[in-house]
């Protein structure tokens, strides 16, 4: 087991190298770099000034040299300074992580808590009214466009009923502290989390349902019934432990999502999280931040697959490393 | 036009099925049913199970499949009944009906009775009407089942001990953890497994033969009165097959249980069974003692089955096989289902399905060739 993990981690480093090359070339290929973005349309800026600024930001070297410059620092843990924020990239990521983590974390726990029981229920009552209703709602959730659904929710709860704030993270007119501040934050997070959960839960739910259906038709479930076990135990013990195996992959895949956040949802609700900032960085051509952030997500993705592979061995005795 | 008619027909089937499903969900899923609804009387108190005109249908989207259509036979106490037939003839469905393990709501018992002589309470129950709670007490305890595929019948994520003890403690709630474990080891010893630490093994760590033994141990762990063995040796190789059959025979005598042995292997039946039931397309075509079926087969289908098994000491160029296939189970014809494959058809075969006639006290056959022999009592 230990050996396996070490081997996987070493492979991950190789993968990360490949990923970094790919990411850097894409970031460089985007037309219009940071300097062009901030200077364009300004008549007072001469070509000479642009050249100087390019040099100052390290954009004058061309992609290959630029990449190695970035790499030599990145290996030592220095991901550079963000063009837009003029602060070290790692510091920015750490600063904006809490709201993203709270939003995505709560939403994902809720999604699992809803998707697993409802998926199992739908599978148990296949082709019944309950099943059709659950699946129909799930599909509706999947097909709702986030921006539109967010607007509808805002219209109803913020504008119409006026019980929830329309966007932002804290009430700007108040100066809360302690528990009152927490409550205020919570109020601001209700709608974003609702959007996140309702648009995201459907795919997990259908996944759970499909797996449960497969397991329910398995021979060992019939054996469990033939033993005389009550249905509650047949489902809760014999069937559920087996559906857990594929669900574990889902959970591993969710880890990077916790940090990349919902770019669109955060933007719509003006939540200052990593997703929102990454979106702005793409617009501005902020290469250091984009590189730092994307490498972070790439590392988490690799970690996520490793975690789900390890969890496999935990839930399935047939898997051993 | 034809397309439209077809669509209409399919819609009619769907509507018909929906009504069946509704009824099923209302009645069959009931947990508790008043005792008066399912108490009956055995025809013969020496029988453990009496099938009486059992009909098990599957309501599918293309029509009703009559998987078991009017099957009547008895399983006497302490005897082995072999149920033989080709794939898809309704053998397994008959056994699943006893356990009420059909995949509902599509598969349901549409009629008839399965009378069970419950020794522990001295009652006779109609298993087709009993509530789920009552069935749970019977399953694995008084009637247990051995399934065909040892590779998939055990749950891969639980240990052997877990799965075996679960069954024992479920039906013997008064037993402590230690006692249950001892009992589990005892039953494993009975099936010939004396491996150290077997209870902590997972199914994938055992071979197919070992797994089938575990499945058998599970079936025996609560001293059942009836063991339903649904092709217990089909997935195993011949040496293991013989061992498992020996085992079943020994165990049957040890705990004095009846066995309903479902198989398409005539060799297995010849070795094990006291009585044989031959099924074809959901109906019994011939039944009798093992001697009668093997030495005096009467139905052309049984004769065909006998001819199509390989024999030692006889040279044949090619093994005989019955021509044709089992008829489509939807919209079965009015006449004898075997007519199209039969080599000895007579005029009467075009008429309605032949009645079951008794050749001797135990030997019954449903074929026009024997329809007039009943009175004379002649042998086939």
C-alpha cells in the first residue's frame, strides 16, 4: 500500500510537468497579453512604453524561455506575482479560498446527502410515480441554465419576497461581529448554494440510481432475500455497500471542484472566491495567477484520483495494492 | 395500417400490465396478511410442498409470458424431486415462486396454490398468499435455496463469516455471538470446509467449488425442511460436481430434508432423484418415479431428452438432438407445445392441449399417444 502510494505520487509529478507545459502554452497563445489589455485604447502610450512594460512583466521573452523562467521559480515554490493584484499568487489563493471552500463544500455535502437517498429510493421503486417524479426533477435541475436559474431565484427571494440578499457576501451597510456576522454570511450563501445544489445534484442522483438498479438485480441481493433478511437490511446492507464502490469515484472527483468552485455561480452572486478571480484573470491575461491556480487544481485532481483509488481498496475487499 | 394496429395492440398490453402492476403493488407487497387468508389444508400430510395448478406469469411490454402455466406436483417429505427441462421451460421460475423471489411487479404468481406443510407450527400455508413478514420467517429457515452461480451468489464485500452468521442469527435470535459462530463453523465442516480462518475470508479468496460449498452451508445452516437446489452443479467442473452431489445426498439424510433439484443434466437426476418432473414450455409433460422416467419414458419429449445424452459404450456418429426450438412463450398455440418438434405426431395433436393421463399410480404423461392407454392401464 505504502509503496503504491509513493509510486503514484512520483507519477503525479511527471504528469504535473506535462500539465504545466500545456497550460503555459495555452495561456501564452491567448491573443492580447496583459500589457495590451491595460494599454489598448489609451492614446498617450507609445510603442516604446509598451516595450518597457512588457519587459517589466517578463512578457518579452517568448513562450519557451518564459516557461523555463516560470518553471525554475515554481520548483522552488515561488509562483510569481499576480499582474492584476500585485501580490504573490500563493497568498491570493490562500486569501480567497475560504468562501469558495464554504460554498462548494456545503453544496457538495448537500448534493451527496440528497442524491444518495433519493437515488436509492428511485431505484427501489423503478417505473413508479415516485421514480418518475424524482428523475424528472433531477433532469430539470441538470438542464436549468445556471445564470437563468440564479436570476429567477434572485427575482423571487431577493426582489419579490425580499427575504434574502441579492448578492455579495456580507451586508455592506452593517458592521456585524461574531455570531451576527456568521448569520449574515449564511444568509448571503443560501441562494448560491441553492443554485449550486439544484443544478448539480441531478447527475449524481442519476448515477446513484443507475448503480443501485444494477446492484438490485445482482445475484447476491437475491441470495440475501433468500436468506430471509428483511428488505430494509437487504437494501441498507447488502445493496448499499456495493453501490458505495462507484460512488467513491465520484467523491474523489469532487475534490478539485471544491477549490475551483463554481466560476459562474460565484460571478453571478459576486462572491469573492477563487472561481470569480480566475475568471477575471482569464479576461486580464494574468499569466502568473492563471498558472498558479491551474497548477493547484491539477495537483488536486491528481490527488482526487489517488484518494478515490485508495478509497476503492477500503470499500471493496477485492481491490488490494 | 398494420403499424397502427400494432401500436394499438402494444398500448392495450401496456394498459393491461399497468392494471396488473397496480394490483400487485396493492396486494403482494403487504407485510402482514391475516392468517385466515393463507391457511389451507394439505392434500396429503406426508407432503412437504404441494404445487396446485401454479401459474406464474411475466407481464412484459410485448405480451404476457406464461413462464409456468398450470403446474401440479408434490414433494414428499424426505424425498428428492428432480425437475428437468430445457432452458427457459419454467424450472427456475417454479422454484422462485416457492420463495416468492420473482422480480416483481413484472413477474407475479397469477393463480394456483403452493401449499407448504410447516412442521414447526403444524400449519399448512399457501405461500402464494402469505405476507412478506411470514415469508421472511420461512426463507432461509424452513425453505432454503442453493443458486446456480457460486461466483455471483455471495456478496463480494462481506466476509464468509459475516454472510453465514447473518443467516443463523436472523433465524435464531436467542443465540449469542459465540454460539452463532460455532454453528457456522459446524455447518462449514458439514460441507467439508475445515480451513482455519475461513470465516474471515472474502468470497473472492475462495475457488468456485469452495464458494458453492459455502452457499450450500448457508442453505443448511438453519436445518431447513426443504432445500431448493437450482442447478447447483452447472457452473462447476465434473469432479467437484460429483462431490457436491454426494454432499447433498449425505446431508439430506442427515437432516432429513426434502430436495427439489432443478437441472437440465439427466445424469444428475438419475443419480439423485426419487421422483422426476419433466417440464416443457411452462407445463409438465411427464412425471413419475425416476425408474419410470428413465426406463419407460412415455412423452416424445422425454424420449428425445434421453436420446440426446451421451452414453458410454455406444458408438454414434453424432449426438442426437431434438430438432427445433422451444416455442415463443408469448401467444403459445392452443395445441400441444411440442407438436412442431415432435417426430411421432398423430391426427389428434392438432386439437387442444392434451390432458395429463395416468399410466400408473405415479406415472403421468400429457400426450395423445397415450390418451387411450389409460383405461387399459398398458405401459408405454
